[in-house]
């Protein structure tokens, strides 16, 4: 297994991440014992040619999506280890996202219903309506931060044959290296 410690990236072969039980029993981010194992899909990073400024029409957007679909590689990972801290962070961020989204919808609908009930415009209703618009849009932030690829700091390599883990904990990297040496 290749380890590029100069960049802080550890390369894990695809067969290790797709086979249950072959990943270490420690979290890649913190090096703590895994309290939970999750399935996730990791994508590779792609570079699309052409200018984004000139892709304002439907055909250009379709062309860029086609290029992206041809270049992206996806690896389906089984049993990725998460420690209690990572699992709690994910749960907290996703719960925050759900509360922001549905809370914003309730505020928006409540503001409009209150306007209909009182029969005239009131400046006091402006804040709930504005929050009702803003909170669902802002819910994207904790949702993205709590995503598994972001929490694990992992992505598929450009050739799709391995998974790259950025800045893994030393315990995770050592167990990956030891696992590779034993085979």
C-alpha cells in the first residue's frame, strides 16, 4: 500500500475498502476505537474543460454534466470505522440541518398564516418570514459538513482503483501499513 506522508495522504486499495472486515478497527480521523461502521460512496475529484462563464445555456450545462459523468469514479465503501466523536458530530450536524430546514418552513408558513389571520401587514411578521426563507437555505451548511466523505476526509483516486485518506491519524495509517505488509 502506498503511503504519501509528505502530503499527508494514505492510499488504501479498493479491495480493502470494499471487503467487510479489512479496514482497521480505529477511526481514520482520531485514531480512537470504532464505535460504529458505516457504508458510504466516495467520488473522485474531476476537472471539467471549458469555461463556466460560457455555460449559461442548457446545452452547455448538459455537456459539462456529460464530461463530469465520464470522468468521475465512485467507490462503494463497506464498514468504514467511525469513533464515538465522529458519530456524535455527524448526528449533531444532521440533526441541526433538519431542525433548520423544518423550523424555517414552519416559520415561513406561520408568518404567512399570521398575516392572513390579522388581516393587515405588520413589520413584526417580517422577521419570521425572512428566517423562514433563510434557515432552509442555511441548512445546507451543517448537512454538507456532516457528510461522510467530509467527516472521513476520504475520496476515490482519479483512476478509481483506491481510496485516498487525507491527513489520517497515525494509528489508522500504521494499521493500514501493517495490514498491507501482512499480505
